[in-house]
C-alpha cells in the first residue's frame, strides 16, 4: 500500500481462521490524516486494481468507542468470570 499511496501509518492484515497463511479477505489501512485517507480513496476507487487476486474494494471503517478505565475493568473482569 505504501508504494501505491501516501500517508500510510499502518497496515493491519488478519489471517484466515482456518488457513493461517491466507488473509481473511480484508485489510485495515491507517493513515496519518483524514485528508490522506480521503485522497487515497479517490485515487484507488474505480481503478480495477487487484490485490492478492481479488478486486480492490474500499470502505470506511467504523471505530468502536473507547471505554474509560472503570468500564474496561468491568468488562475484563466479566470476561474472566465467563471463562
């Protein structure tokens, strides 16, 4: 991705659950700024580019809200008890 577009901060690839050497079929690309992400999207949408043999599809990720420390501890404690 860094060779294709500017402003890439991080690329996160998750492995397939059954085939660890394969990608799940999606990747998260984090940009330095929202403007960098917007420009990358404009440049890449509709190009017909393929990655890993699959056509490139671009969408915005929805971030999960961050929890305060007390709420995080409650969820962590409940998760440990559920195991």
